[in-house]
């Protein structure tokens, strides 16, 4: 459904270090900076990117917004969460663990990135 997701940040280098760590825990390569100072994580399923806001104003996080990344297993969710905490992220919601959404079972781990954006690693159990 999505070609890409781009997040605003006020510190590309700090955010790149954070996302390099959490996305590596999910099996992705580190981000690549382009000539405009944006950071891109290219995958076969789409692109995740970081940028300073092009309007010159401060980046802010979206209230009610969460970006979810697929994880292959619960261990990857745990590694994502641990890497995030170790690289400038903060905990939010409950600790990583099993949640039920109707008939679906999900293993989730939520974090806030260094810019305050809410992100999640999700393993679909059933």
C-alpha cells in the first residue's frame, strides 16, 4: 500500500544512529544519506526515510501516530526494543509482549525515537 514513509527530525545524525540500531535488529541495512542530508532505508517492501522539515520549522511528532515495522519473531521485537533504548529511544506503552486484537495475537514492542515519534515492532503470531 505504501511506497515510503518519511519522518521529520531535528537531528539527522542522532536519528540515523537510532534507526540504524533498531532496524538492524529487524534485519535491515543501515541508512544512506543523500546529497540533501536525508537518510533512506531501502527495502524490497518500501522505503523509510528521515528528513529535516523542508519548510525550515521544527519537526514535531504526530499525536496519535504510530509507525509499525514488521518483525520475524518475538526475539526480533525484543532486540528492536533493546537497541532503541540503548540508542536514545524512550519506552512508551507497555513493555514488549504478547497482545490480542480480536482473534489476532501480536507480539509488540513500542518506543519513542529521539524526536518523539512513536514506533513499534510487530510480530504477527496468529
